C-alpha cells in the first residue's frame, strides 16, 4: 500500500522521507519566513559541508519549458556536465525540487549517477503547493493533511533530490527569498555562485534579476523556450526593443548584464558545458592545483 507522510508543524525538525518508486531517501525540513538560513542548513545536516561552488538552476516547470526532442537533448547533455562537475568538485545544486519541468530533468539525470557519488541537490519549494502522495517516512506513515487526488494545484517532490526545504507559503515564488538566503549562507568564504536558466517565466525573471543584483554570473541555455529564448533573442539582436512588453526595463537590465552568457552562442571554441561553467565561475584549474 502506498502511504504518505505528514510534515509536522514543528519548525526546522528534520525528517527523512523514502520515495516509494525508487526507495531513494532524502532529508526534508519545513521552514517559515522567520527561520534563518543557518538553522535550515543545520536542520538538513549540511552545516559542516564545505562546497567549492553553488549552482542555482532556474526555469520552467512543465508549462514554461520547451520539451521538444532538440531541447531535451540539449538539457540532457548540459545537466550531465553540471552534475558531473558538482560531483567531482564539491558543488551544491539548488533548484525548485519538484517533479516537473527542469527540476524533474535534473533528478532524472542525477539518477544515472551512482548513489555514493551523487552531489548534494537541494530543492526549495512552497509548502502549500507540495503533495507528499507516493512518499513514505520511516517513522510516520499517515496521510498528509489536505492531500487528495483532486488537488491539481499541488505537485510531487522529485525523488532524486537529496534534500528539501518546504517554505511556508501557498504561491509559487513564496520560496524564492528563502532559496537565495540558503544559497548565500552556503557560500562561505566567498565561494562562487552561478545561475542557470532553462525556459522559465515570470518567477524565473525575478530570480535572474536577483542574481544580477548580487553580481552572480548567469548562463542562459538557448533553445529551451520561453524566457531563456526571449533573452537570447534580444541579446542576439533578433528582436528590437520596440517589441518588448511592458517589462522593458527589466529585460534591458537582463540582456545588458555583462556576466550573463548564452550557451551555446557565447561558447565559441569551448566544447563542453563544463568548460563553459568553469569560464562563468572564473575558475582556473591550474590555480586550484597550485
């Protein structure tokens, strides 16, 4: 019998969930707006982690992502490089954590990696929009309050993420501030943070603008649709500013940001996305080896 779990209204109590479909385990905690990023990180048992970089992945859920064969092939190749880089270089990946769109593809590609070698992948999502149906917890096996088959506004967590933070809120975007607080807190000793955008819509645009305000490099993956392709089109001067919507000022700010790069258009002679990622992080392997 497939059972579900209830996340108790006990802030920052760490729990372990086991996903029914593949038996993967993940640590999960629930946080409200007043909980500090440091306490959240501690609840996830990541306080002693020493990542060398943080990779943020933003973009479309199912409705804001090009899912054509061309786009999916591009994303598979890129995410394989990202995950391998993270595994080899102690990077932490942070995204929305749901079983939809770009987050689900991140999980699917992570499932190809041997369990002991998988990087840390943290999903941050609004608690009110997450259904825990089809998941079990070792200690509590009872139905998540409010969950039922008719609630189409709720989504599942991706079973191949290692950690989850469910932030108080019932709208997409309620989790955004906490996601950035967690990323900043994990970025001790000024380790670099880079953001990747695939597809995306209104919330992704706000996330990219936040990254720009923090002077974090942004990589926009072309041919993934929606916001990513809109940015690429303007940056490649295939569209004129006269055709930009009422959000013209934000679009102009995004495409004029010097640390925003397009992949593959800006890749030139760089043959793999991992090399492009190193370039975006201003990372020099020779210096690291010294």
